[in-house]
């Protein structure tokens, strides 16, 4: 039996099928570990239901849920069917064959049962030995499940592919990330591993590639000769919701910057890739390798961490972080993080990259903003031209997806007065199709064997290398933890970080 669906091969060129509409999963068994959890109910099952509705899932896809929660096959089938308001007939058919295995991940019986169920489904129903294992458990279970699969012969590709999809976080520092990799690589080769960062599945994040490499006008100015600095903002208005316990062990740097922000930055800064899928990951990797690893002295001056206090967001009073459920009243976990990074390479040497992320900010938005240098000379005597803002190109990743170019224009009238104006592209206005959820894109990619948008082991390692010195500085009790009122744009220290270099946050 083939170890490939045959369809992955058609995806050699990563730009060839970015809408995914002609792709098809082929027959396979999808095993979800953590099947009774939040991620499965909120993201995975709805994404699968949508894929089924648009006929991207083969009718011979079998879904097997594994978790510790007491539940039977019928309960799991109902959970899957009810995850969307109106299930399509294709999804109903797949759900009707769903199987559920209740068991402890640390107990061999769970995996013996899984092996039997898979063998039964594959002989009686699909005739295919292709398997996709999805780790949607708590992170502590990732190595346990990966090793148990291997020990039970379930990582073998003798009768079809065996791929392992891993959710973030990939470790909590460099050392634990390497340990996780060692467990995973005991039985799975790197080509079998698909590490998900859902930001890579967002249409607008992929559009960074389209903007840069499908157009001739941006690339010539995309470098240190024209760009003054780059800002990446991931702002959230939500707090930690019901995830206080988890968030206490993470914080904004681990939760957002090490992964989502780094990924968006690599796509923004990388060199043009070659034509095959792996070359995108190679180019991203080169950016990470060129990122300056901060010294303790640099961490002290280029990092701001902060925590929110009680305040008002969207007209509602919200508790401070230390008052949230599952959070210690003395917690030092940061809910806001800002940092200046540098990439030491030919294209970006000396261009500061300012990144910031926070919970309980006034509104939710993610964007990458490139601010360009000012013109060398303004030939407008007696005008207000010197007060004009610099040119900027802002890639709006969410929620108001699009691109804005900011430039100066003459105000109509006798005087020569200038004002900053914007040219806007809006995704919603230009395309009528509904944007698929990031998980739809990534699940189908893993099924067809396209690794382009997944995170390679070396990328994870290098991202931790940049972040680790900051985490080490946190260990010093004197390392400052600033405070901000929920519903504001973070602490004054974050403003000061840019002001000291003559810049401000939020170019537009
Ligand atoms: C997750 C983080 O990875 O990303 C969450 O764990 C965060 O804390 C979420 O809220 C943000 O994702 P999105 O797609 O809403 O920007």
C-alpha cells in the first residue's frame, strides 16, 4: 500500500494551491488525543465539519477520539455532530462511524485498544493504513503519547503514512523543547511531525508572502535602506478567561511571542524562497538564525513586561489579573510583553523590530507595520511638510483584514499644506469568499502531507534561543514587572521603550 496519498506531491510549489479548494484528504484515520477538551470542541471538530461540508474530507475518513473523560462512542459522535449548527450529510456520515477510547495516556491498555480499533476500522471500512495523530492534550502529555504510539508500533509507516500533529507550546524553554523533540524523534522522523502554529494558517499571514513575492513594487524597498523600523502588535481585549491556571505557567512571552510573533516576523523579513515547499522553511529559519540573542544587559533595556490591574474593557468592569480564577494573588506572570529585537543580516542590519502583545488591551487587533525612512530633503519652503508622518505600510492581520499605505498628500487650497492620507485594501471588500478558519487549512495540509506552514524543529529551537535570556532574567526578583490598567494600551514603560529611540507605537 502506498505511504502517500499521491496528492501531496502535486503541492511541490507552496504557492500553487493556497486556497486549498481542490485538495482532498484521501482515506485515513484521524486520532485526536484530548478528544473531550476545549480545543477539540472549539476548533478541531468544527474545522473538520467544514472540510466535510466542502467535500475536502474523503467519506472514508475515520475519526477516533481518545481522552480520560468517561464517554462512549455515541456521546463522542453526538459531540462531533453538534459542533456545528447544521451538520452536512457528509459530516453526519463521518460522525456516525466515530469511535471513542476512554483511557489514561500513561497506561499501555489505552494504546493496545487504539491499535485494535484502528486495525478494525482499516480492514472493515477504509482499506487504508494512513493515520494522522493529533495531540490536543495538555502539553505534559505530548512526550507520553508520542512515545507510547511508537512503543505500540503505531509510528510505523509500513502500511500507510503515520503523521503526528503537535499543538503549541513546543516546550517552555530551549531545554524542555529539546527534550520534547528527543521524545518525539524516538519513533517519529522529522518528516512525520507537523507542529502547528495556528497563525501560519491565517489567510492574512500567508498574504504577507503574496504581497512580498507576487508583486514587483514592494521588494526593492523592503530593506534597511528604506525601512526605518518594523512593529508587530498582537493585542487582545480578552483576559485569560477560564485558562488562568495554564496562563500562570506561560505568560505573554511564551504564549504569543516565542511562536506567533516570531512566525509572523520570519515571513515579513525572510529572503525570497525557491520554488519547493521546504525552501520557505529554510528561509524562515535563516531569519531566526540571524536574530540577535540578547545579552542580560540588552534584556534589561529592551524588554518591558507588565500585568493588568482592574479596569474597564468594552464598557464592562473587569478584574485584575491577580484576581482571576486560578491565578496567584502574588503572581509575577506577565500579561503584556514588549521588546526590541534585531536581525543581523545584510538586509536588516540596524533596523529595530519592536514587538508587543497584551491581554485586556482596548481592542483586539494584530498587525505588522513597516515604517519607512523620511525623505532626505523637503523642497517646500514655508509649508508644514516637516510635521508630516513618515510613510508606512501596515499589514492588518486581524480582525479588519487588509493593507494600508500611509503617505503625504497636498491639502486642496492656495497654500502648500500637506497631510497624511491612507490608501486602503480591505480583504472583505475585494474577495467575496468567506475566509476559512486557520485550523481548516492546517488540518487539510497535514492530511495531504504539505509541511510548508508547519514549524520545523530547528525553527522552534532558534526561537527559544532568542527568548531564553529573557526568561532567565525573570528569575531575578529585581527584574521589573510594570502594571497597567485593563482597557489601556499597556504600561507607560512600553511607550518609553520607543520614545527613548524617538519613535511611537501604532504607526497609524
Ligand atoms: C493562542 C494563545 O495561541 O492564541 C491565546 O494561547 C491567544 O492566549 C490566542 O488568545 C490568540 O489567537 P487569535 O487567533 O485569537 O489571535
